[in-house]
């Protein structure tokens, strides 16, 4: 079952956000789904990956279970008619395509933001769940460790992960640059929790910032995100006090005119530096606000220029990343092919050992302890030399894709199938 790896993928490339949200799995759901799949499909390896951009199942099986997997996903999510969304899924039933896809997803080549740094950790987490739920066999273990080694090469040998290639992550890097020499643990206030504001909050959580407050006109929306990210909610009516306390204000307020005006900021009586990072279009921080002593304003163009430069650097690195992936897959395929002949090698060793033991038994009674030990050592050495060439030939045949002919020949010469049956 080493050449039957398959995948089913629902991602941002074919499915809009509302569909991805409907089908996305949290940690508990992923674990539950793994157990469901384990009980309902005949697969030697199963991996479930679910992020904000994709929900995917990888499995090693002789049969195409894609329709069954979608139906089981519907049961897990409580969606009765989930097959109506089948067209949003991409089915990869060819072994090489599924392996290639998992490599490219894990490296960040398939991410919305090319080179996304979070995806590798998300893949590692999914692999841990598979290991915990005993849905990872030798094939998946080897594949995942090859992927992790490949990721290290990508980080060390390319610029593919350098810089902040998303607007929200570029904002976090800007905070680090601005506050590095000013305040060790900046107090941060996030105002407005649209898609980009929510992404900023998640990045702040991942970066380990401790003094973060979030505020939004809709309290329930703020509370939901606060619960997700472990942040503190500031009631919107208390925003002035929040502004006075904050070192950094990140604004993604959606409105036609600036929310933060020069007059409003003047009333804060700024005594030290206060940084406004405006991620809104139209701008939510009045341009004249920077005339207030101690106030520095950075708008969306500043952030996106930073992100665009990093993105171009990553795009330039894509050919090198693909070359590294190609080398890793070639090495992994060599291992996979050798695994196909390992049962034959073991049968051959057992057959020769049986012959050796049978012949040794005929003469042992006539030999003293010292002679018997010498005889055992000599015959073992002879057996290892006899088997060495067939094993090397088998492995070489694997790389040429000609192993089946040699396997059949060895089976016939040594009657290995009979030997295997008799040993049971």
C-alpha cells in the first residue's frame, strides 16, 4: 500500500470563505474526525489538516474514498446535505500528486500569502494528532519527517520565509521595530475587528504580546475574538482611556471619514511616543494627527510596501524551493520503492536461514562446543555473503522501476511464498 497515497482538499482556491468556515475543523473536531475515518475507511495512514484557508484529508488506501470522506465530514460537522459542496473539493487520487501537494502545502507554496510561516506548525500539529490517534503508519511517519527536513533546508538555503509578506503580519513586524528601543512590553490597543484587524490579533497572540486590548462597536464580536486569542476586551465607550494608556494603536475602522482626528489626539495629552498604525481604507487616522508632538502615524501604504517587498523576495525564491522539494521527493520515493521489496528480502533471509539451521542440525551432535560455535559463525558469514548480491540487485531494480520481475524470479527460485506460509 506504499503507492496509494491520496488527498481530498477544500481550499481558498475553489471555496469562498463562507464555505470554508462551514466545513473548518477545530482541534477536537479534527481528533474526532480522525477516529471516525479510522473506523470507516480501510487506510494505513490518515492525516487531517484544517486551517482558515483549507480543510484536507490525506490517506493511504487502495480505494478512492473521497465521496465517503466528504459524507463523514458532514456527519462530524452536523451538515446533512454536505455533498452539495462536493464541487468545491479537489480530489487527488494519484500517489505522486498527493505527495507533491502535501509538500507544497507544508512549505507554504499553496498558501494565500506565499511562504506563510504558520503552515508548517499547523502541519506538525496535524501530524501529532495522527500519531496520537494511531492513524500514522511507517509511510506517513517517513513522509512527514522528510517534509520537516525539507522545510529546514528551505529556511536555511532560501529567502522564501524572510520578511512579512502579509499586511497584518507586516504590521506586527513594524510594532517590533518601533518599540524595540522605546518600551520592552508595549501596551497595544486594536480598534476595529474586521478581517485584517482579527488577523492582527491572532498574530499578536502568536508573538506572545501580553498587554493587548481590543475594542469594537459590536461587543459580541470583540468578545468572540478575545476568547479565541486570550485577549482583553475594552468596552468601546471607554476608548479614550484606552488610547491614553496604549503605546501602540492599530486601527482598522471602516468609515468614510477619519475616526482619529488631530483634535481628538491632542486631548490625550501625549507625554511620550504614541504610534498609530492605520490599516483602514479610507484612512481612519487623520493625516494631520502626526503634527501632535510625540505622535507617529503609519498608513496602509507603508505596511503594504513592506509586505510587497517581502512577497517579491519570496516569489523570487520559489524555483529554488521547488528544486529542493523535487530532491526530497526523489529521495522519499527511493525509500518507498525499497520498502516494497523489504518483505521479499526478509523472506529470502528466512529461507536461507532455514537451510542453514537444517544443515547445522545434521552435524551439531558430532561437534564439540568450540567446533559448533565456529561452524555457526562460518555459516552465518557465508549466508550474509550469499544474500548480499540479491539484496543490492533488488534495491537497484527498485530505482529502475524493475523490482517486480526480480521479486517474481526470487520467489520462484527459493519458493518464498511456500516458505512464508510454512513459517506461520
